[in-house]
């Protein structure tokens, strides 16, 4: 009996892991929801559906069903998985109840009291890289493959500090890419900032950070240039970061 159980467990782990053969699935258009979770994820070597779901705080069975995975939960390196979709979000219907009619109370000569609401301070923003960095690609610009940029690309000196643009909480860190580290920070007003292709990670998931706090350093790309991509989304849709940083 022990041998049978061990065989079943080893078979499930092997089949649920990422299959090494790469796939040629084209890259989808990525969006970020209000929780800072990207709509799609590209499978990397060593990934499993459980590991991917846990990284983003999702239910692995729901992610598997959303992507119509087989009963062995097979995924392939380079495959794009859908993490969430508007048509599949869990929404609970509110029960419709008949309101109870209350007796009408008439008050005369009553002066309404207006209680002032405290003003929420607007967040302070700073540049994610040194302000003398040069913008080499603007938001919405297209590259040679006619793909529009969803952020701003800065060229800086290597090992320059990469800082949080405002107070917030680190909600995502990805150190698995050979091109550098990815960091996402959630701020107020539905804003999520993304820092891509950086190195020397100085924060961890769920950590609170202050405006201007160093979270990483700039990294030299394979081309020899020191390029940092910065993205900013609001309520799940990418916006031009320079509308905030100006």
C-alpha cells in the first residue's frame, strides 16, 4: 500500500510540473487588476500550476479550470496562462429583499449639521530612477515588431538606485527572469507601480515602503545599455507614467 501511494504522489508531481518543451503561444495583452495581479503569466522552467497560483494568492484549481488544463495539470515552458478574466471573476449576487416601510417622522425647524470630511493627502511621487536618466522609449511607442510600449524605458548609469515612487506595499517580486528582477508596489487611488529589469533586490513581498526608498539597482542589459522599464497602472489599466511623474 505504501508503494502504491508513493507511486501515485510521484506521478502527480511529475505531470503537474512544467514540461520542458517550449511552446510558441503568442504573447497576450497584459492588464493588471486592482489587486495587482497580471491577467496572464508566461510559464518558466520549474513552474507548476500550484506554484504559480500561490505566487499571486490564487486558487490553483480555478486557474487550471480557467486554462482548460488536462487532468494531469500539464503546463509547458513559454506557455501563457490566464490568471483571471472578467467573465470568470467570482461575483456573489446580493439577495433581493422587500424593504420594510418605516413610519414617516416629520421634524420641524431642524438645521442640518454638515460634518466636514477629512481630506486625504495626495500621494507624493518621485522618479523611480535618477531624474537625469534619459527616456529612450515613451509610453505607447512601438518597437520594430510593432508592439506598443506599456511603460517608459529609462537609460541610466549602472548600479544607480531604483526607488519607490510613492508610499505603498510590495505585492509582487519575480527573481526568476534572466533579464532581471520584476517588482510591483500597490499605492493609494488604485495605482500599482512596476519596476522591471533591475537587480540587487532590497525588499520582499508584503513589505511596506516609503516614497524614495531604494528597492533595487539599475542593471546592464545584454546589449550593454543600462535600461529600466517602469510601468504604472490605475484600477487595472496601464497609464502613461509621465502624467504622474511630471
